C-alpha cells in the first residue's frame, strides 16, 4: 500500500497566468526589437541620402570650379546663362592646344563634354539636379562665373535637397 505524500507531488505543466505573463514579456521584447530596428533603418536611410547629395554635389562643384578657373573665356553662343537648367561652355588653351568644355543637364544628371566628345556624368544617377544656374559676372579687369546647383536624392521615405553656390574667375581674364 502506497501512501501519497502531497509534499512530494510535483506539478506538471504551466498555469494560464504563467502563459499570459510569458506572452506579455515576449511581446514587450519583440516590440523593443522592432522599434530599434525601425529606428536604425531610418537612420541608415538618412545617412545614405545625406552622403549621396554631399558627395555628388561636392564632386560636381569641384570639377566645374576647376574648369572655370582654367578656362580662357565663356563661349556665350553655346551657353545658357541666368536660367535653369543652364548650360556653360568654356574655351581654353592647355599646353598650346585649344580645348572646349561644356556643362549641362541630361535627365537631371549633370554632364560634362570635352572637345565635342561624348558627355560624361558628374553626378550620380541616384541624385537629381533640380536647379542649375550659371551667371557670368564681368568687370573691367576680369570675368567670372557663379554657379548655383540644387541637388536632390531620395532613399525610401527620406529626401534631402542641398543647394550649393560657388564663384570662380577665369584664368584668361586677369
């Protein structure tokens, strides 16, 4: 004959209350993970869109300013000045050899053309130039060009627009 001792009897399984408590804890952990991942994704998109506009804009402005400083003159017949989208055509002499270089937009991408060749892209296809204005400024001693460039990029739901303005004096004008 066996006598059952209630103190040695083990409970098997878990109660409904324990199940609810574990479920709530699991849901809170999953909510925290989801919120963190959403925040990280948003921050990554913002950093990516900032990098796109900064790098494309700075490369484009640097190349244009370098070419303007090296040029001898603005070709007024081939340039569209004071309007957006503008176009700039420059002429110069490099090691006794005349050259021409022009900047314009093609499908929202800033393009450069040297000596009438094929245009090359200066900005990324992931960005769009929304405004490009070239202004020729002259006085009795020199000639210069002011460039205003507005560049935009969108990654997911993040959009960034950056406006850059710079001025350079043509080498052949002073």
